[in-house]
C-alpha cells in the first residue's frame, strides 16, 4: 500500500469515527508576546560581540569606545561601582587578542559579562538592526 493510500484510509477511519481535522494558526504577534527566551537573547548578544570583535580587529581605534564608556561609568558611580565594572576594567587592560577571545566565548562567564558590556557604540545602528532582525523570535 502506498503512503497516499495509507493516508486516505486513515482519514476515512477518522471521518467514520466522527473526528474532524482542525488546523488553526496563531497570529505572529500573539506568539511573540508569549515567547521569551534567555538563550535567544544570549545568542544575539554573542553574535553582536562577534561582529564587534571583527570590527575592532579591522580598526583597533574602536577599542577606545568601550574604554570611554568605562570612564563615563566610573564618574557616575564614583566609589560604589558594581563588581562587573572592575572586571571590565581588568579585561580592557589586556591585549586585544585576549579581549576578543573573551567577548566571543560562549561560556557562562563570558555570557554574564556580555550582559553589562561596555562595547555599546561600536556597532552602527544599521549593524545592530540587522543582528536584531536575525534573532527576532
């Protein structure tokens, strides 16, 4: 018996039993409201930092942007800076290869640090938009 014949017979049995096929669509907007995934956000952040690393590798002057961001944050917090601020200070004092390896690492520690990344401003709005559209749930 061919697959088409088996499917036809299954449909006949279901119809004889009084069952009816029902297909419903969930509007995309409703699905987006109910779906929230930290993994998706972490993956998006990793992708953004991979693009940032590639961009800084081509132009090391861009490394001044996260350093300026840290300086601005230091002035804001004065003596009560969060622990991650000091972590980023130590990280940004390292050679570029070590920084790039850390910001593109998929591990838990790097994921945690990316949640308070000083690399804001390295990507253009168009670059950010492309990444956000790619990871739209």
